[in-house]
C-alpha cells in the first residue's frame, strides 16, 4: 500500500495496482482525498488542505516528514492541523484532524470527508470512468461508523474499500454519511463549492445505487473558546470483507492508532538509514517523485529534442521498454559522473521500496573507445543495488549507448522521460539553463 500527497492536498492511494479513489495527474483537476470544514455559526467553509476549496487562509504551512505530511492552517479564529500518515502493517491510511477554537465565541463546526471511489487500476479507471462506476456498491455500518464499498457480481475478487471515522469522546451523535457524488456536489457546482458544504445541505444517509459513487462521512463538533478536538478518518483497501471489518475493530481502539503512527515513524527512519540517505537527498527524492506524477518542464529534457520528436510509445518497444511506467533518464558522459549515477540509483531504490514503479534509462554518451570503462563502472554500481523488484517480469533499469542510437531515438528518450538527470542538473536541479 502506498500513497502520494502534494502540498495542495491532491494525490492518490494504491494497493498493489488498485486505486482507492479517483486521481488524475493534473494540479487543476481536484482529485484526491479531501477534508472539508464548515463553520455553521458563521456560514463559511474551507478545507484542511488548500485544495479543493482554494479558500485563502490567514496562515498556511505544509510540513513533509518521512512518516507523514502535516497541513497547518488558520481560518477566522479556527486552527486546523491535519496529519496524513499510514499504518505499517495494514493497507490503511489515517488523516488526523485537530481543531482549536482561538476565538472568543462558541463555534459550531462540521467536518466532512470526501473521496471518489475507484476500486480499479489507474489505466482502467481513466479509460472508462463512467463504466467503471456502474459496478460499485456501498454499505454503511453504524456501529463501526464506517462505509465499505466493493464491486458487485464478484468483480474485483472481493476487494473492499474502507472509510471509517475513528473514536473520539468529543464527537456528538450527529454523524452522517453519503455515497452519491451528485447529491454531495449538486448541480452546476464543483469540489470547490459542493452544495453540502457551501449551503450546509444535509447528507442523504443513503447507500442506494449511485452512478457516481463516493465515500463521505460527516461529524458535528461544538467548540467553546479555547477548546480543541481531534477527528481521525481512516481509509484503505482490503482483499476481502472480513479483513476490512477486522481493520475497523482494530483501529477503533485509540491506543492502537497511536501505536501505528509511532511504528510507522520508526519504520520510515529505518528505511532512510538503510539507504544511507541524507536529509537533503530525502527532500530531493520527494520532489522528484512529485515530478514523476505531475511533470514540470524544468525537470524534462531539452526543449529542442522534444520539439523534434515524432515517435510515440511504440518507439520505445525495440529497447525493451514498455512505456507503461514513468521514465527517468540518466545521461552519463564519463566516469566523473559516478556521484550522479550513485544518487540516481539511490532514487530508483527509494522508489522501489515505496512501490513507485519506474523505468530508469541510463544513456551513456561519448566515443566508442571510452564505453568499456564507463560500462564497467555502471555495471559495478547496479550490481550493488539493495532493492530488486522480483514481481516485475522485466527489469526496470535499461542501458543504452548513444553511438547505437539515431538522433530520432535520442529525441524520443528525452521526450518520454518525466525526469532527466545530467551532470549539470544533478538530483537537485538547482542549475537552470535556457535550453531546458
């Protein structure tokens, strides 16, 4: 189970190849797992992250750590903190929302979660989104304060999506749920201003069939001056109904939640130590992963190569590269680039640990006479990799030599790569050239 979350709050969660909720590689699309906060006493609203409401906060900060992403903001006298983390032993994620009333008056708050159920691979869901949604059914378990969604007719081999509200003594009995996007968003609205948030419309508390299924839970809180409360939302994917129920029961106990957060923090620290990763490398790696899923011009190949390219994905097949996975291109010109190669391989290892499937193409440039020396260096470095993905039918690292490629082949490689490493860019991309 792995998860991506951006500083705006967008992202995805995936178990093996199955997406928990709908996602698109577009920063303007508002696809992710969101938490809305509505102040019914002032008739105003915002979200725990900047997206999807895009309401400008009084203060806003995002802190990324190895074990969590923390969103901190302040809006009209309410302090909001949302920590996004994962369970180390379960295919489950946690969004812990802490709210504090900094004003001098009592505030009535509604905290509402939202995610569009996918329960399919990214390729299948994005290719046929409307058809994909027709086979999802939902069930609400009031005693567990949980929604469970799965595919009808045995599709998905019993795979279940879980969305649950964690136990908290501050939560009042006014708990509601919703499984229809149409009812949640309303006519002529978007996720920036859904009707249940903007107008305070009640959730339907229905799990009837919906052609546009979602999973949403809502809880009401009353905060007096200086008071604070915590609400935790759990979401995950499980191979069958029984395991989903077991996760509900397990994480309904508060100390198990605290234990999971602490163990995931320790696991993340061990992971960084295992890869001998520095703090600056970790920050660079996180930034590069973002470019894999949200490509940005500065990290790609030279503009001239991209303009000249006329080939598509098929052109990669003759190199043994499917093109189905994101591509990183490492350009090596001499043995002096050993440090860059070491860093790029470490990025590849880190992505492998975190289930980010990529293809790393190592393009050796230079005259033929120098290729043996360069090839020996590359072979020696790759042989010491700590992480190998035994589940992949084909290797994810590909060696190519520039003297064997035509100019059009080189243009294709630069175009297909989401990230291009060179001696000039390194892994930090601090140097920017006009050619890029």
